[in-house]
C-alpha cells in the first residue's frame, strides 16, 4: 500500500540529488523523516555536496549555540530581577532600626568574624561586607577609627601600595591605619584576576564587642530553631 506522501517521492529525490539535507526536505515537503530515509537511502551525494551540508550543519550549530546563550542570559536576567524584587518585598517589612542592624551584623559576624582571637574583627575580599561591618563599628559601637588596624593579604603579583590605596578609598579609612601587608608565597608565578584586590582584615580590638555579637547571633539561631520545630 502506497503512503499518502508517495506522490512527493520524485520531488524528494530531486531535492536530495540537488544536495539538500533530509531535514531540509522534511521541512519543505512535510514528509516524515522516516519515510524520506527509505526513499533516499540509495542516493549518494558528491563530495562537494557532503562538504556543503557539513558546513551548513556547523554554521547552524554555531547559531544555535549563540541563540541558546542569548536565551539563557535572558532567563538569568529575569531570575535575578525576580530575586531582587522578592528581596525588596522582604526588606520593606523589616524595621531599619539599630536593633535590626545589630542582629544582621551578629549573624554576619557568626559566619565571618573573629571568634577565637581576643579581639573583634573581620576579614573579607568583598568591600560591601567590610563597609557594613566598619560602618556599624563606628556608628553604633562608637569605635575610634584611630584605634582600628587594617591588614591586607595579597597575592605575589599584586602591588601592595596600589591595593592599600584601593581599600583605603573603598572603606574611607586613613591609609596610615593599614599596618601590614602579607603576601601569599604560594601564588608566586601565578596570574591574579584584575578584579581581585586581596583580603582586607579590619581589627577593632575590644573583645567585648565580639562576645556580644556572638551571643546575639547564637541565641537568635537557637531561639529560631526552638520556635520552628515540628
């Protein structure tokens, strides 16, 4: 029994002999690929036709990858915007008073701050985190900037003076308070990414602040766990 597409077989054979791909013929004629494969299995293309199809396939693959990247970037932008909107909605419900700020710092300190050293301090490579920490030390805990030490941990190929100036500007701190620079010898001969500015450590002394922040952070976590059991 002849298939309903049989009348298109001569045209399919003609197109194949012209060097068209089976996929292209499928789109042009609307004939299933399985049917075309049977019709065209004995037709041999020339080397130049095969080469042309191969080049078209490679070009289509490159274009498909580019389109995929564009699509993924759009999806990522959408997801990031959604996350930002959700964060804004949560922040609108939170009172921006000193107690809230102190709690936020306590939780940050529990993860990032000094806990085994007899002083209050924090090290990080992210200026935003250190700006937040320093701001609260100065404005809420009234730590004197002249008593704060700043230390840098950098890689071997970085310029210590330039890194000092970078952190002094970011943190709005006197460059004279940057007391030491430690170079990681394990990085000798290795290239550093331009955006990496090392790790800055802020040492505020005063272990009493450390104790308070750690207790606030731990007790808040314990209380939250207790209230959400079940």
